[in-house]
C-alpha cells in the first residue's frame, strides 16, 4: 500500500493512478489519512457492483462479437386500449 501526501498527489496524479493498479493508495491531508484511491475494478469488487449491459455494450471489444437475432415467428396483435 502506498501513501502520498495531498501535495505529492497533486504534483503527480499519474503516479498515484499507476500505483492504484497494485492496491489502494492512501492520500493524506496534514499527515492524516484522508482519501483512498482505488482502481475501478477494485472498487467494483469491494462494493459488489457488476457491469451493466450498457457498460458491456460500450466495451471496445464489442465489435468482435457475432450477434445474430433470429426473426420471430410469433404473430403480433394490436393492443386493446380502453
């Protein structure tokens, strides 16, 4: 686990982001832990979040997936509204 001061974080955010890929990064304010920087994967794991269908469809690899929707053989019926 890496600890950075707020000043260090502000001066080199890319270092903090890179470090967060290996574990939480603690950011201190006046020497006391104030914030934690996590990778999105770690955040989702900790919160139990799953990817939504929108996230999956927005994936850059989605263009490589063959997806064929078969034609429906069911007849459609107009809705009766009152």
